[in-house]
């Protein structure tokens, strides 16, 4: 992310990609860490130059899911706002960081981490993580996976500019937990009721339907 941001600041064009086999300081949303054992995953950052960045995280999620499905046949679910899941376990995640938003030089760095091989994750991660090879029960080639995900990301970002409603439709279709799942956040409890056209998560509470645009949620998947 840092290397891609430096390239963006220097004028890098839309579509420039930085790929790593290991991250020594992988990060997720709100400062959380992303475990990146060497050789076990696919990690890359994509420099995008969107016209409207508001739905870019959802578009990236759809693209990563598309690419995984195209390369491996595995069809994971999406969890708002930026997780790719198999059941209750996280397979991949995205992080979008904006640069100079609202100016002519605006860019969004899309960071993607995909767990490819089973790895010795930290104890607090192992119980909630999975990998493509663990799910398929066989090894895969990481290069075709990278190509498939990048092609899907290219295509979905074009679609985001032309038909953002199609991105929302694709994301909703791939996220069964966005409706009817119990969540907790900021001392409140509710049940998910989909996402609105701005990409905000809707949660039905005793006080009515609330929009969640940021923050950490506890998901009670399967309950």
C-alpha cells in the first residue's frame, strides 16, 4: 500500500500494480493487522483513478470474488464492507485508501490479500481464517489467480464508472449475510437489512433502520 501510494503521488496511471509474496506490516481496516506469512498468499495493491470512489470497496470485493471463482471454481461469499468469506472463515480482504480525494489528482489504492495456502497463522487468526488450497483440497498456481483477479478488477472498475447499479446488484447477490444476520456495533444490536445505493449497511434495530457507514461490527454468522 505504501509503495503504491508513493507511485500514485508521483503520477502513476490507473492500473499500476505492486505485488508482494510477503508483507512485514500488512494492515487492514482501522489499523488492524493482516497476517501475511511468506509464500502463503497473494498480496497486491492497485492504483485506481476513479471518478466517484464511493462504491470502490464493494466493486473490489466483487472483483476479487470473480477472480477467485474464475481461477479456481471456488465461489466464496462477500461480507460488508471488505471481506471474502467461506462460511465463517475469512479467505481474503480488501483495503481502500484514498489520496487527494476531491481533487484532479485523486486516487484510491486498493489493497488485496488472498490466503492461498494453509499457513501458520497467529492463534487469534487461525480460528477465523481459511485458504483457497484448504477449501479445494489441492494446490493451485498463484500466477493464473493473480491474472484472473486483476482482469476482474479492471472490468469491475470500468463497470463502476458506467453502471454503478450493476456493481450493487452483483455485490448483493454475493452477500447472503447482508440480510437477516445479527450484528453488534457501538453498543447497539440489530439485524442486517441489506445495503443502500451508497454502499452503507442497513441494520434494523428496535429504533428503526439505521445506516452504518463505518466502524467495527461483530457478526453473528449462522445465528
